[in-house]
C-alpha cells in the first residue's frame, strides 16, 4: 500500500470518523453513523483505496 493520504486530509478524516462513531455511541445516532470507521481507518493508515483507483494523492512527495 502506497501512502496517498496526507496533511489536512488525514486530520479531517480522523476527526470526522471519530465524530460519527461518537454520535452513534453516545447520542443515539443512526446505524449508518458507524460508517465513521472507514474515514477513521483510512486516516490512521494513510491509505485510501478510492484515491488509488481515481489517481488522487494528497500526500506531499519527498
């Protein structure tokens, strides 16, 4: 897996994922809020399969 998620994109994914999961756990959010696991994991591992399919890379190259 080549890193393709970086910087602000990574932070937004982690915050959004945690927010959706917290909504589902603590505020009685809908079942679909568990989809927050996806952005959380892609933010933590710095890889998004959809980005690789679309040829998108937000990670700065060295």
